[in-house]
C-alpha cells in the first residue's frame, strides 16, 4: 500500500467516522431533547450558539 492509498483510506475512514458521530449525536440528542435545538458550547444555555453567545461577547469586549 503506497502513501497516497493510505492517505485516501484514512480520509475515507475519517469521513465515515464523522458520519457515524453525527448520526449517533442525533440519536442521543433526539432521545434527550428537541432535535437540532441549538445549545451554546460557551455558557451552556439553549437558544443560541457559542458564536452568538452574549457572555462570550461580553468577555471579548473587556
Ligand atoms: Zn452562550
């Protein structure tokens, strides 16, 4: 197996893993709360994302 084949295989496996992770996350999320409800990874509040987090903006301003 040459290096290009290995790299192609690695990319293929990573893509599959990401696909599986996304599906697993969706399954777990769906059983716990509303599907695709945004949750902030910065402050943990639902309703906004970390990129729009008021706490993060407040920190950034200071
Ligand atoms: Zn937040």
